[in-house]
C-alpha cells in the first residue's frame, strides 16, 4: 500500500513540475512579445502614453 502511494506521489510531482514549467514558459513568452512590440513601434507607444496621461490629467 505504501509503495503505491509513493508511486502516485512521484507521478503527481512530475506532472506538477511540467505544469509549472509550462506556466513559466507562457509568462516568458508574453514578456518577450511585449518587448518585441515596444521595440518595433519605437517611440510610438511612449508618445501614445504621454498623450493619454495629458488627457487624463487635463480633464
């Protein structure tokens, strides 16, 4: 009985580790996409943000 419980615990930890790695991979992917987007648009995003701040603070 104890051996069966140990086997299922190992299996659970192995699957959990895979899920955690997949989650970290997704997070890194989203960050990379955001960085590439900011880099490709150059100052466009900065000027958009500055205009947005000016509108919000001006209102």
